[in-house]
């Protein structure tokens, strides 16, 4: 269990600061359109970041990404 948490933390740490910022908003339930408006970037850029976040973390779904994020901070 500890190894899984360490792996989750390493995956989250591998994200750029912008990707972490977007991940936090995505996990809070904000739509891409709102995230884009909040950050002053295009909706397409947010969607590209979301795709890269999923790829880098290996998460196949938002619930899986949420589990990784929670495990990383525990």
C-alpha cells in the first residue's frame, strides 16, 4: 500500500505546475470552458492539458485520477 502511494505521488509530481493547476480544477468539477476562462487560456489548451495529465498519470478515468491525487497527499 505504501509503494502504491509513493508511485501515485511520483506520478503527480511529474506534472507541470500548470497541469497540476488544471487537475485541481478538473477534480473540483469545473468544466473546461470555466477553467479556460479562469486561467485566461483557450478551452482547447485546457483539453490538451487534461489529455496529457491522463497520459502522464496513467489514469483511465476521472475517478481513477481522483484516487491517485488523494493517495499522493496521504
